[in-house]
């Protein structure tokens, strides 16, 4: 099995264009994993407090900057 250090060493020796491809792939994979986590949390009701807070703010006339 390849270790993280082996992967880091291999990345260090990639030509620029190949490094950009692996970087883009890692970023995309990270976003996909984050999206999946958000979806799981939402389905489990872990994010309901955000909707409740937004509804309370709307009813009270308070707004929050983005």
C-alpha cells in the first residue's frame, strides 16, 4: 500500500501540468465529499436548526449579512 509520504514524494516530481490536474481532481473530490456530508446531515435533521433560525429572523425582521 502506498503511504501519504509516497504520494507526496510522487506529486513533488510531477510536471506542472500534471500537478494542476491532480490538484483540480483533489479539490473536486473534496467538494463532492463535502456535498455528500451536507446531504447526509440534512436528511438526518442535523441542519434543521439553520432553517429554524432563518424563519425566526425573517419573522422578527432581522437579516444577517452573507
